C-alpha cells in the first residue's frame, strides 16, 4: 500500500509540475484578453456617432429618435446586433432586420418591410384588416381601399385577428401566388 501511495504521489506531483506552465500561460492570456477588452470598451473612438438605416424611410421620425436615444453615444462593442434586430423585429411592419457594426462609429440597420398585400374582412359588417404576403396582420381600417385586393373570409371562427400576428387561413399562400401571376401576366 505504501508503495502504491508513493507511486500515486509521484505521478500527481509530476502532473502538477507539467500542468503549472499551462495554467500560468492560460492566466497570462486571460489577463491580456481582459485588459484589451476593457480598453476597447472604454475607448471613446468606438462610440456610436451615427445610425445608418437602409432604406432611409423605413422608420418614422419618432422611431428614429428613439433608436438614436438608445444607441448613440454607446460603445459599439457593447451593442449586440442580434438583440437590436430582435427588438426591431417585434414591429409587425418589419419582416426582416439585419444589424451591422460598422467601425469605427456607425451602427447600420438594414430593414425589409412588410407591405400590405390585401385587405381582409372576417365578417360582412366587420372591419378591414391589412394583411401582408406572409399572412401577418399589419393593421385595421374601417374603410375599404379599392386599390388593393379584398379577401372575404366569412366562414372562419376568427372575427378579430391580432395585429402583428400571422393568420392561418387555408389557401392564403396559393391566393398570393395566383395574384402575383395574375399581375405579372400581360
């Protein structure tokens, strides 16, 4: 037993002696990384000075002011493009958002907006809802707009859909495809 314990102690001490340089090297690397990271976060050269929105008219002036209030004068490294895109994607008018850090001082927001494809009416005397091609309800209107398609769906249980939510109407995607073909045909 003594011989086995002595062998185990010898094995562990040699392992520790071999691992100590790796731990020291790792600790030095960690300190260097943390120092560089701290300096980048504190560097005033990386403060967001401008927001670049593509296309330019994607947001209302109020929404632009809100974005500027949230992101201007913040360090570019502290802003998560994913979180910005996720927050902006909650707006039903926005289909897709792509956010890029543009060094040294710009946050670029590329937006793909949802456009009203048709008006949809769920009951004969009900309101008209604006619907996008992907089935998301964009808004509500009391008047019929004659320059856009009208879809009447009176046989469904839905009478007041939620704005910003997709609808699951059977045949809607086929109707969109048919309308596109119809419009493209000479």
